[in-house]
């Protein structure tokens, strides 16, 4: 895309946003005039103010499709992915071999929903990531065609809980890592304030770009690439123990087949909860791409952007967690201040290079800002869907509100990171399975019948904000609620162990997907017959 095309795209969005935010009517109050002036000034810097309003085809002009890979790569290439991998050996008692196998195969499966491929004759279509270019709708706006105008509020609330939860976890882990450099002498309040200010800087330079919205992935990626050189001897040492001890751990501490299966499935539910929830926000970042883009291309970029960083860092985390008890310095960092201190472990791994290692640890702590910034971007859309009257508020305002919410929550939960991580990731996967099942059944089974709108995959885009024209949402909500009648007995987590989960391990998210798909198919069929329209 030429420079003139980019400038024209930015001018188009600025003009449309100015029309919506103040040129049509001159505000009468002083706060309104100040807010309007601030919005206009931010627009000149390329800050995006568009909320849940659909992106029209003439504004979907971005052709730099490779950015979707680097967006998700830099979002997931951070210390939270590393910490999730440590749960296998540390929380579930799995060997490094078993942990890595669970990480590999369940991530290969669970990365599909955010970038789900399927073939329809000669055309390839993709769930989630490529719906943005095809429809110009944000992810939860698309969900209105399944859950209805009011029913979508429920998955919006659950999605907000999940996104705020991930932001809190990232903030706690980043703060924990930053505090480990000072041996705990830096207060948590100061740590979180510094971290969220860094996130604000990252948001201003990587997320808020108009038109093609360039994502500055280089910062996080280069930090980790640079980090590998001074840390290489530590990694080789870790994998030496992984090979000689981690793989043999299951032999040294044998488990019965039943207990092994319980641990494997319970850890798998944690891994699923880490990545499957991206399905509820994937197309938020692709709405400006050209609609004629190859869906296969977008799908592969998204899938590899999820899979490569998550699998590599989670496997590394499992290997390091298994090796830590065998390296006194690592074990001391792992137990610094509290058991399972991931920040202390990372600082101990870098300690052989002295003060430069502390500098690199500080950079590692900042790696979470990319994930937080991307999450704040999607949070703003969900707030507007949760409270539709807030659609008139510029989107960037909600990103600032999110910082005010995450800061106190991070301070409160700062000393229970590991327990919070284990419980949160396990529980969040259940609702996401329901959501994916509902949206996929709607897309595969019911939308192809709407042949009048085949050019938009069966979706009448004029209905996106019309409660009476959209589905009622009753089948989707009912199917999701009824599913938990079987999910709860199948849970096997620290908070609750059901009678089925006690024997099989946690199989809740798998059963949630299957049962919700069956229930929604039946209930939605009844609704279509009763209303006479899709």
C-alpha cells in the first residue's frame, strides 16, 4: 500500500470520526467542548476512536496481512506463557515430558477456534480471525447474530471477567518480576503503577493507530531474542536436566494410570483456558483488512502467531520448573518471598551476568505490556456492548478506565499469583467452549440457509443493531446454562472436584463444547421454526 493510500485511509477515518464526535452539533457545556477538542487532537495523531460501529467496506483497505502473525506472536511471547508452563510440574506433578506433550497437542487443538479453518467447495473460510475482514464487525458484535441483542450481554460480561483477569495476572507477574530485582524492597503499589504506565506508553505506540493500525511488535520480540544470548548457558543447563531428570521423573516417582490421567486432563484444561478464550476477541484486530483477502492466509498467520510462542515458552517453563530443585540458585529464586515465585526464578536464571542480568529481568517484566495493551483494546468494545448507550463515548476512554480497574485488583491479588493463575485458567475455559460451540453451529448450520446474503456468509449486516431483527438469544443462553449441569460434575480443580472429574480428571471444557453444540442445534431449530426467519 502506498503512502498516499495510507494517508487517505487515515483522513477517511478522521473525517468520519469527526462527524460523529462534534462537527454536526456544537457542544454547549465546557466539559463537552473540552472532550471534543481532545478527541480532535488525538485523531490528528492517529488514535482510533471507533467503537463497535461496523467498519464499512471502503475503509477495509489494509493489505499488510502478515501483521496478524506478529501481533499475536508478540502478545503471547511473554513471561505469562512461561509461567503457565510451570504449572505442569509444579502444580500437577507431571514430568517435563508429559507436560510438554500436553502443552503441544492441546495447544495445537485449542489454537484452532481463534483461527478455525474449514472448506466450502473451492473457498476456504475461517472462523474468528477472518470474519473481521469479511464482515467488518468486532467479535462480540458478530455474536449478536447467535446470542441476540440482549443475550450477548452475558458472554460480554464473562469475556470482560476473563480479559480483566488476564490483565491482572500479567500485572502481578510483571510486578513480581520487577520486584525480584530489588529483592522485594520496591513496594507493590509502586511496581504496578510503573508497569501500567509502561502499558499506557505501549498502547499509545502500538495499538492506537488509525486506518491500517500498525502493531509495533518489535519491542517484545527483540527483547526475547536479545535475552537468549546471555541466557543461553542457563537454557542449555535447564534442558540438560530436562533430558536426564525431567524425562525420567515419571519413572523416579511412578503414578498409577488413573492418577496420571487425572493430572494430564486437569493440566490440559488449564492449557485450554490459556488460549481458547482468544476466540472471543480475535476479529477485533482484523476489521480493517481488505475483505477479499485469502482466508487461508489470515488463518495460518493467526494460528502460527498463537501456537509458536505459546508452545515454545510453556515447554521452556515446564523444563525450568522441573530443573529448579536441582539448581540451588534457581530454587532459592523460585521460593523467594513465596513458593513458586516465577519472577524470582527468572532473576536467578539471569544472575550469573550480574547487573546486566537485572537489566534484562526488568525488560522481561515489561514483556507483559503487549498482552495487556491488546487486551485493553478489546475490553473497550465489550463495555460498549454490555452498556449500548456508551457507544457515543470514544473508545480510548475505556482503555484508561481499564487501567484504573486493573491497578487496585493487581495490588489485592499480588501475593497469591500462582493459586490465582491455576484456578483462573482452569475455570475460564468452560464458558469459552460454550461460546465457540454456539457461534460455530450458527455459522455452519443456520447461516448457509440465508441465501439472500450469501455474499456476507449469510449475515444481514443491517441487523447488527436491531433487537427485533436479530435472533432472540434464548437458545444460546439456555444451551450455555444447561451445559453446566454436566460440566460441574466433570470439574477437577483446586476449588472444586466433581464426582466424575475425581475419576477422569477435568473433562469439563470438552464436554461443554459437545453438549452445548447439540443443545443449541435443537433449541435454535425450534426458534427458527417458531419465528419463520433465520
